[in-house]
C-alpha cells in the first residue's frame, strides 16, 4: 500500500500556523493530503483581550493560553488540518523581554528534549514533508529559533522526511504592504532598514527555492488568521487592501533545506518528486 502523503508543519505559537503556512495547509488538505500541525508553546505571552500586554493589569497567562489554544483549534478547523499536536511549552516572550530568562520558557528547554518529541511525532505520522522556520532568518524570536533548530534536529535524527523546508517571506512583498497602508493613511510599522539588513533581505529572497500558489485558498487563510482575533483584531493586518493582500500573500515561499527526491528547482509544489 502506498504511504499516505503527509505534510507536517512545526510552529512556535498559536497563529503561526495560519500566518506562514495557512495557504499550503489548506491547499494540500483540499487535495486529500494529510496535514499535521505541531505547536510548541501555548502562547501565554500574547495579548489578552483588549490588547492587554504581558505585565499589565488584566493579563493572566493561563487565561491567555486557553484563549489562544481555542483560537488555534478553530484556525486548524478552517484550514482542514488533519491532526493538531500541542507540545505545551511555555511561551518565552519577545527577544527584548526578560521573560525569556525564566527556566520554564520554551527557549530554555534542552534542544535534544524538544527534538526527541518532534522526532516521535515524525515516527508516528511518517511525513514526507516537514516545514519550520529559518533559525538564522531576520525574525529572531527565541521561540521561533528554538522550534526551527528542534525541527531540523528531529528531521536529521529520524531520517524519515524526504524534504525539509524553511519558511521564507519575500521582503519585497512586505514593502508593497507597508507602502499600500501608508497610502491609505493607515498606521503601519515604520521600519528603518540598515544597509546590512538590506543585504540580508536580498540574500533571503534570492535563496527561495519553492513558491506555491495559494490564491485558490487565500480567503481560507485569511479566515484562519482572523480566528486568532485576540492577536490581530485591531492590527494593521485587517486593513490591508484585498488586491494588495493577493499580490503579497498569494504565494507562500520556502527554502528547501533537505531533499532526497532530486526534484528540480525552482519548485511550485512541496510534493514535487513525490507524486
């Protein structure tokens, strides 16, 4: 019997599954491919209702975690995710917050321990494709870095997946979004980019190997993102014009870090060489 085609996405927090892989999760689910989301933390340091931040009155870590996990389950339902696996670690908070120094923070859990748990899930589900982040990418959130390193170690340890991908957002797409929002008079992140960062962004975009057209399921991705209402309801994201959203988010892009199929690059299908 042919092995069930399976995609596994390893993420740091509730909402990451929708923002960076919502398109491919929905697209491949529609094609009958089994999809597995592994979420490493419970998202305790996200916003409480009303955009209440950690450390402010009204922010209860456990309540925020339960809210975010409920939102995650709804998002996965919208995306047609077959299986959701929760590792249950504690959110580490942002890089410049002191919370990341707590011994129970995910980023302080021994890497081998996390990798062993992910490897166990790889053994259980036998995915041909595993996706996580680039641990050297521009977004150096401690939980994203730790999840990326653990996923890579688990893939290497198990030897099961045929391919391992790292998510890679095109910097040029973000520039279009910021410009469009500013034209509309919407307050958007105003990021001053240094020449060194410009060089890194150019290298990051040039490294992309795989671009998947997710426009047929873009509305479902958007719906899944808005399932995480506690985090984005009042954000600039909700104000992106639909035509800009399609242009910027109509493709999900990746770097193929491990491959045993020999499928030629560039790719338009994560399962190229496997079907």
